[in-house]
C-alpha cells in the first residue's frame, strides 16, 4: 500500500509538471483619473504579451499566464498602494506590469514591492526621482527618465526659434520633475522662461492660472499636465481668453483625446512622447490593430515590453519567484543574444529554455541602462488640421 501511495504521489507530481501551473501577473494602470483615456491601450499592450507567451505553450514547462488588473488611479497614491497590495496578497501575482504614473509608482515600489519582494516594471513612470529610489533591485521601467525628455523638449522648442516660453505643470512628482528638467535645459540653450507655475488637477475653472501665465508673457505655453485633467483645462482656458494659441505638449498630454477635444484650435502646437521608430514599433502597431486596440497610443508599446520582460526573465531564471528572476531582467533586455521583436516571444521562450541568450528589442527598442530604465527614444508630434501627426524620432 505504501508503495502504491508513493507511486500515486509521483504520478500526480509528474502530471502537475507536465501541465504546468497558472502564473498570475498584475496589470496596474490608471483606469480612473487624469490619464484614464491612455489606460486601456496600455493595459491591452501588457495583456497581449502575456497572452502570446501563454498561448505558445513554451512558458515554464507549459505554465499559463493570467493577467490581474489593478486600478492605480494616477494621483491617489494610497489607492495605488491598496490596489497593488490586493493583487499581491490576495491574487498572488508573481510580478507587476505598471503602474502608469510616477507618484503612484514611487508609492507602490516603496510600500508594496520592496516589502513583499515583488518585481515591478512600469511602462510610463518617468520622474527623474525614480532613478534613485531604494528598490532592492525590484523596479524597472521601459520608459526613459524625464531628465532625457526635458532635453528633447528643449531641443524641439529651440529648433523652432522660440526664445521665450511660459510653463505650467501639474503639481506632483511627474509635473515638477519634467518642468524642472525642461527649464534647466532650455535656459542652458539660451531660452527665457517667463514663469513656471503649478496647477492643480480636478478644478472646473483655470482662468486664474491662465491669467497669471498670460501676464508673464511668452511665445508659447508649455503644458506639463494630464490630457484628461488639469492640462486640458488650462489649454481650454487659454483658448477661451486668447492668452495662448500655441502649446508644447509632453507625454502626459499626447493622445487622441487631445485632438478629439481641441481639434484645429491647437493647430501648430507640438510635442513629444517616448517611442521608437523601426520594425519593432511597426510590428506591434499591426498586432495591436488586429487585437482591437490602438498600438500608437502613448506607452502602449512600452506596456507590451514591460510584460514581455517579466515573462522572459522568469523563463531565463526557470522560476516565477521574483527573488530569483529579478536578476534576469537586465540580462534578457540587453545584448548579447538573439534579438527579439514583438510577436516573437515564442522564439525567445524556446531559446531561453534551451539555455541560450536573448536581447529583447520589443516595440520600444528596449535597452535598459543604469538603474534599470530605458535609455530613451522619442517621437516628435505636431497638430495639423486637427490631427496628431508623427513627423520624426529622436
């Protein structure tokens, strides 16, 4: 009888290994709040990567991947912490793709990821302060720091011969960090900043803020804000009063919602958001279209890449334990190894299972530097005829 029980247990273990197990991965995004229009494509990007890896049957001996969503808002750090803590403690996720916003991400890393030993890869948190956060090697991001974006934005403004600007920024980590990076770079290039003023999200009227900005003057208004919140409120007030008609928009403002709301009224405005040109981007946008979402939306590609890196790091480590696979994230993201583009996760999983190396390029030309963040590539956009048009990359 004892031998029979042992044989039955061994058979059960072998069956479990053959069929694999369910690995849950968190998809944390700002489904509500000032960037809610950008959240659906971001979440869809992460979930597409998880589905492709799971459907391949090659992930960790046939294990399946199940996404678990968490609404991290964008401005409520306590809500973000509670949401991610729930999916870690209750749903037992093995890693988190997200959150989206810098303040929420910082709070989640410090208060949830580090205490629970969970890997977090954000596709869109860009505050420079996150480069030095104490993370125990658990935090990565497929988006570059705003220290880089500030320089790119300064270059775009100076190249257009604009010598004087006013700046408004949303009063949080993202807004302060990017406004400061831009102002420093722009002044160093010889530009003049007439005023740098914060605005709060959630207000019904921004005429007072725009009045102060208009009094200071400037050829254009730099709006470091959120397209679904105060940033658009400031633009509306500026248009209503005639204070400004040309705007500079960084990543938090760049999206279809911007042109849907303002149309031709903001023609001539311009800006940038993280994105890379090339085959990887084209493959991803085509896959996204087939899957039913907009792959050109800001950070959608970076979200696909964030989830892909989680999966490939687990495969390289042969384990979904964050304490084991965290050390593989940089390894699978960078050379040497076989270059991996969107839609090639099955190939990458097979190579890693065989003990080989991969260099994940992905949708955003991933190359992680320093503290595990993207080196940074940006697409330059302009609003013409009420449409958002991409005119180059840098």
